[in-house]
């Protein structure tokens, strides 16, 4: 019977959906499904029901797999997510796996679909079970911990000698660590300690609980129970549960004293305290209590209010009566406390006194308000002060309209004595206008500004000289700048004349901005980027971080100016900055150096990161620019220099990035990283360039060979030929120090032919001794641009009698992309001759991925940087596995370079990698050492 499966399918094709359902049924599933094409439909489906699995196409017209992954994360569901796509680039596949996709399957190779689904369903169930178990355990532990930690009782576990092994909270004047290990007896009086030890002894002997009372040191505790804790039938410890009732006893003792104090407070407090039964207006009800202060405040004795219930309302000011009644009704209806302000007429003088009356309704058993308790204080003087302050504010506002600046009179202690504000300011920017006199600077200004202001106040008073300083304030989200002049106006006071200079500062900032930015593109100019580079170098050196500088030159900009004029050229330049900024980080900088030359500064970036950034920039600049109806294709050349590897100051980094840029322009590779051999100003490079031309004829070049093994068969299946220059003065020079020289000087063609001839000769020599060892040779970008190269290889085979299957040629992604059309033509001719072809360093770049399915190659070699990082970096492991799966899905072999440990070798075998090479297997060795290595190695040509 088929297993039920609830599957959500993100797919715009009903036919592809039908095929997926067919595969699920063939795989033993009974699918219940829903097909969605948009983010909104997916969100609704996730909310509508529970799903077991999501199958998603990589790219839909209005949706894609990364967006679907984002929507799944937002929903909070943990569901297996498998991409099923007809085409997906390596970059997209890696990004999807990093974003949370569990696997991806090509639509033309669905044999992996069912195993992948079953695996992910199992792993999802394991995750769910683990979460349920962890949640249950956490809840149980939390419940126990909360019960113990928040218990109102003291809970201790003690041993037979009364030593405290555990306590749930600290005792007064002790912390938990100081209590642990002590005996509980030490906290008791001598008499209670004896009783406690007797009870504890009985608990250990009888195994039954005991209950009694003792008095502890400090607060009084009643020990309610001693409970035995048993293990294997015997009492191993006891739990002491103690309740502190000290507060209750003290409360009882303090109650009588409190009542006496309360009566004394009521009698002497300078406020009217009263209690009135509730009526509709709360003033006509019977007055149950009123304090003696009524006579001092309004001239009436308390007994007059007790005898005449309507007296309160009769002496209220007529203007306050209606508001007072309405406020009272709201307090009664809402049954919440409130404040009333009103005036009462004094019995003797007839003047009205202002009262602030805090009212608390009293609710009876029926749930209705039965009375009011109130505390009223005389606030007449405060109201008069408020009125005087208002009048003072009006006078100051009149002065404000006549003054050009804000002027403050300030004492030597920093207290505001007076102010006159600017006529251009409706409100003061520093403090409320009606609440500053008598305040200190510290109360009205931010701390850092207040400290600065007080410093200059003291300086002015000590020196007698005017002090000038500037500061800024953040007011309602907007920054304002001010200039303050501190002028001595008396022995102990100063005048602070404050002017708003926000506009002046903005104008200065605008001028500074213009001086540091390119007028045409609004990008930083050479002056600013050099300053930022200098600061970035200091920061990178201090933090031991790299940084990268790129110099970029547009390839066909002169043609645009010559053909269309400088106006169109300027419009084109304006579009370059926004495009490049779109692929950079916020911390990166792009600047225009002049003409069509730009600089890009990448903080905390090493060589590989700079290469990725350069590739992104080249990709966006390869798209046509639209300038007043003209579609212009220009492209760019980028040179890369990295601190500190290529230089440690601005001048050197700028020059070396410029050298690399010219190298990229000359080679047509799009970008180039600085190497000293390319630097015409490098003495060593100049010397090597002259000597390299004669290295072949002087027989200074040698080949070393590194074995490659078949991971399934466990034997050697070939070697890679790697050239070395045995320099008479510098010793053995590795290829990365002279191959680029050969490419730039034209020596690369005869050098490659020499390597091929030497490798062919060596392969034939091994063949004569009975060893069939195919040899792989690396080709240069120049070889893939030379249409005569295939004919030269044909001649080589005929001359040496070498079979094509004895030779394999490796090409890099960058070599192909220098001229993809010509490279493809040459590769097809080589493949037609029977030569096996391999993509070397796959994964270090992204440009050739779209051509991979079209290229006539047999093998993909995973770049060693990812293989080496597998053991420590899960992202590198994902990339390696994805590359292996991609190669297999395209019918190609996968070879891993850079195998430096048994752990990496075993993981590659588990991933299904076909072949491997690296230092763990063997370093590159001279030809004479290959035969002994094959004889002694566990990976020899033949296995027992």
C-alpha cells in the first residue's frame, strides 16, 4: 500500500507537476498535493494545511526557489525543501543550499528524486522527535526549578551530621556558597540546635518524618518538617522544609504601634483628610470623618462638616462647581482614583483657596461605591506661582521677538538666571521655554554638551577672555548646530550668546563635499579615495585584516566619445557608478579617478573575495548601456592589488593595481591580480623575462608528475605533468612565478609544445616498461586562442607515435572565457582527435558555468581551495558535494585536487567523487620516482 504524502509543489507547468506526481507514485507514495506559482499562493497554502514536503522549480516567471525558501522561513515551518529544476547554475545551486534547500535534482535525471525525498523525510522526522524530547525535558526541568527556586519556604538537603548539601535561596546576611557545607545547627540557638539534632537523628533511624519548631539566628523560622530521602532502602539524607513567619509576628506587633502613629499623622499632617458617604454629587452625603486641618486652611472646624452635609458644596467657587461634579461622577462610575482641583471660600476672610483633592472611591460588598476617601492639600501658592511664571514667559517672548540671537545669563555654578531668545525661533532648542529659570546646565543639555559648556564658563571667569565653541543637538530627529560665545558679565556670572549655525555648517559641508567628489558622477574623487585608502590601510594593519584595491578602466569608452561625442560619453559615465554600487557592500567605495578610470576599495577582503567582486562588476558592466536611444556595450578591465601582500602604502597599492589593470586589458581576461612578474618595474621580473626565452634551449625546464587515483578502485589512473624551472641561480622555481611571464612575452607557445613533447616522451617510456599511465597537461589561454594549436598536436602524435587516449589536456575557466567562441572551436577539434579534456580549478570562477553543458569535456576538477577547506568549513563541503553532483548529472567525471588528509579523502569517497590527487596521496615528483612510488604505494597500478 502506497504511503500518503502531502506535498506542496512550487511549479508553473502542469505537465512538469504531472511528471513529478508520477515519479512519487512510482516511488511508493500516495501524494496529496497543491501547486502554487507565487509567494502569496505559497503563503496561503502553508497556512491552510500541514505539509510533509516542498518540491520547487528553481525559476518561475513570478517566483523562484530562493524566494520560496524565504517564504518558508517566514512561516516558521521546518519542511524538507528540494529543488527540481531543468537547469540550475552552480552559483544558484550553492546559494540555494546555503539558504536552506536540502537538495536539488535535475528534471532530466529524476532517479535521485525518491531517495532524496525519503532521506529528507527521515531527517525531518528525526528533527521533530528531537525537538519534542528537548521541549519536554526543558519543561520538566523548568517546572521543578521554578517550584524550588520560587518556593516561599527554605528548602535544604542535609546529611546525617546536618551538613547543608543544597539550599534553594540565600539566608539573611549569607550567600548560598558560604552556606553550603556548613551545618544547619550553626544557624540555631544552643537549645534549638540540640532539639534539631535529636529530631534529625530520629529521622535517620526511623525513616519517618518529624515536625517541630525552632528559632534560627536572625529571623525566626518554624521548621515544619524533616523528611527522609531514601536510596536502596536506607536514609541517605534529609530534606528540611522551613517556613519563615517572622514578618507575620512583626506585623502583629507593629499593628498597634502603626495605628497610634497613623492617628498622630492624621492629626498633624498639613492636608485635609476626609471620608464621605456616597451620594449623587458625593458632597451631600454624611461626612464620617474630617481632619483638624480644615480650620487652618479654610477656617471651618471639623464638626461643622460632620453636622452639615451640604457645607462642602456651598463653599465651592461657582466657576468650579459644574466641573467638580462631573469629575466626581466619572470617579464614582469608573471606580478608579482621581484628582480634583477646585476653590473653597475661607470662612473668615472670604478669599478662595485652591485645593488639590486626591480621591479614592470605596467599594462595598455589593460591588458599588459606598463612600469616598480623600486627601486635599492647599495649592494656592503654587497656582499663584504658575500664573506669575506665565506672565514672565509672556514678557520674555516679547524680548524674544526683538533679539537676533539667544542670550543666556548664567551663574558660575551653571544655573540659568535669565534668557532672551532669537526672534527666528518659536521654541527654544535646548529646553522648554516655561521651565528653565533656576535650572542648571546639566538639567537642560546633553551630558557631553553640558560638560563642554561648563568648561568654557569656568575658563571665561578665570581668564576674563571671551570663549567660543560649537556644539550640536539632536532635536526631534533633526541635527542642529550652534555657536556659543561666553562673555564675562560680572564677578560670578557670564552671558552666553548662542547662534544657530546649522545653515552655515551645511554650506561649508557642501563645499567640502564638492572638493572631494567628482562633479560629473557624484562619486568620490581621487583625493577622497586616496584618503580613505590611507585610513583603511591603518585600520587593516591595526586589526590584522586584508583589504583589496581595484583599478577599473572602461574598454571601449574612447570609441563612444569619438563616435557620439563627449556628451554621450558623460551620460555613460554617470551610469557606471550606480551599476557597480549595486553589487558592492555598503562598506565598499567606488571612486572616479579621471576620464574612464575608476577605483574600488574593498575593506576586509582577500584575493578570492576581490576576484568574486570583480566578476560581479564585469557582469553588470557587460550589459548594454542605453544612452539617449543608443545601446552601448563597453565592458571593463580590472586590476586587483591586496594589502599587505602586494603593498603596504597607498602609492604602491595604487601603482600595482594599475599594473594588474593593464595586464587584464592586454590579456582580455576581464580582471587580473597583481603579480610581480607582470610588473615592468620589478627587477626580478625583468631579469626572468630575459632569461625565460633561453630556458628551453638550455634544458633548464623539468617536469614533475603528481599521481591521480580512482577512489572506487583504489588505484592510480594517471598523472598530471607540472613544469618547474631549474634556474641556475634561483633554484627550482614553481610555475606560478614564470607561466604568466611566458604568456605575456610570447614564450608560452613553444613552452607548451615542449611540455607536451616531454610528457608524450615520458608516457611512451612508461608504456615500454609495461606501465600504462595517461598524462595530463595544462593548457594556457594563449593555446586556446591559437587556431594552429590542434594541427601542432596532430603532428606531435604522428612524430612520437602516442595514442590520443594517453594524453589529457586541462584548461581553466578563465582561459575559456578570455575568448569563449574561439576556445570552443579549438576544444571541439581536440576532442574530435580523441583527446580527453578536463576543466581545471572548477568553482574558483562562475563565468564558464553556462557553457559547461556545451563544452566537449570529460572531467570536472574541483578547485583545491574548496577541497582543502572541507574539514573545517561546512560551506566548502556543500560546494564540493554540489560540484560532484553537477558533474554526474551532466555525465562527467569529478576529480578533487588538494587532498591533504585521510579525513578529506574518505569524505570525497562518501560523496561519490571519482578521482583525487593531493599531497596526502603524493607530492609532484620527478619521473624517475614514479615507478618506485607505484611499487610501494597502496594505490599502485594493480591491486592484489
